[in-house]
């Protein structure tokens, strides 16, 4: 059975693949508790991301891109 750490790794891989194919996305930054080097994120911590895009309206006006990353 997949543990929580493996699930986040798999999710990050889906995000990486998505962002690589979207030419408007220039960078992605993990922020919040999952970004801390001290390992203070627990199993209830979510994954906070900041996308840097040349076309932010494409990502702000619809949630379809989130579904493309995965469930």
C-alpha cells in the first residue's frame, strides 16, 4: 500500500509532467509546510503551489487544468 510520502511524490510527478508540456508555465514553487526543510509537514498537510505563467488568466478562469493533473 502506498504511504503518504509516496502519494505526494506521485502527485508532484504529475504536476511536473503537466507543467513541462504547458509552455506558458515558467516556474512552479512549493510553499507552506511541505516546503520547509525541517520536515514539519504532517499527513494532514496539503500541497501549496505557486504557478508562474505568462498567461495567468488561462489558469485563473477555469479549473479544467487541475483535473488534467489528476484526481
